[in-house]
């Protein structure tokens, strides 16, 4: 169900003239949400602006970015959790494939 929703959002954004970078952000955000939801009893927030500022298109047409997020456990102080994400688009497919998604031990301040 969740994949269908993400796919629908990406298709909707594409219809509205959204860029491949927007689709890459959404695919990476979905991967981050999936990773962060594994931590039971916690809440999280993704910093979309800081994440969007890190988007870079590579020479091989892949797009990579740093997903900046904050995890809060048991109503404590939020802790920054960053992920490196890379996506690739396939012709005829509206959503990109996440080809690399890695937790970054060193969060950017």
C-alpha cells in the first residue's frame, strides 16, 4: 500500500511538471521513513529543505543526496540521523530506483 501511495505521489508530481530531483527526494524520503520506523517508541522528522539543498546530479545521470532527519526517543531531545541516498531512473518508469541507501555516522551540523 505504501509503495502505491509513493508511486501515486511521484506520478502526480510528474504530471504537475515536477523534476527528477523531486522524484528522487520522495524516493529517498520513503527509504528514510522505512528505516526510521524500525525504532519502536520513537518519532522522527525529515528536514526536507536541508535534504533538498544537498541534491546533486552525477555524470552517470544518477542523483544523490543527504537525507537529514531527526529521531526522538521517549520524548527526549531529537538526535540527528543522516542517510546518503542515490537513485537511478529507468526509461518508461515514473519512479526512480533507490540503488544505494546508507546510514551516515557523522551527521552534518
